[in-house]
C-alpha cells in the first residue's frame, strides 16, 4: 500500500487495484486495471516519459478515473 499525493493504492488481485482518494472532503474509491498509470505513479520522482513527469501523469489519470467512477 502506498499513500502519496492523497492517493492510496492497494492490489486486490492479478492486474487489479483499488484506488482511494479524497474528493471534496469525501473518500472515494474505484477498481482499476490501468497498469500503465499504476507503474507511472510508482515511478521514481523526476522520471519523465515523452516530456511528462510519470508520477504526476499516473496520479492525474488514477484520480480522474476514481472521480468519474463515483459521479455516475
């Protein structure tokens, strides 16, 4: 389990993770299979991919996925 940037990731099975974040003061969660975003988020600080910071890119993708999953 890793908690940074207000994002908590817990692996639940092969290729599946539960991502938890806070949105407007409320904890929200979703299940993801986006291994690329997980790898980016878990990368070293300062690593870049095509000019973008990998950690920041992973964070933004995972957080947006959780927000969208909880706004249905």
